């Protein structure tokens, strides 16, 4: 759980820094893009679980 919290905190800090220096966010700005990333992660986990 600590990893998840630290990852969220790091993401928040990066998001704030990018907004502060007026750069586009380094992540998909839409729900579809985020779901694509989640799908890649789940597919990777399923592959390792099966094989």
C-alpha cells in the first residue's frame, strides 16, 4: 500500500510541476487513454499469471 501512496504522491508532484511550468501533462488527457494504459497493465499481468 505504501508503493501506491508514494506513486500517487509522485504523480501529484509531477502534475503540479508540469502545470507550473506550463507544459502538457505527461499522461493521456482523456479517460480512453487512461483505460488503454490500464488495459496494457492488466494484459501484462494476465500473461504472467497464465504462463
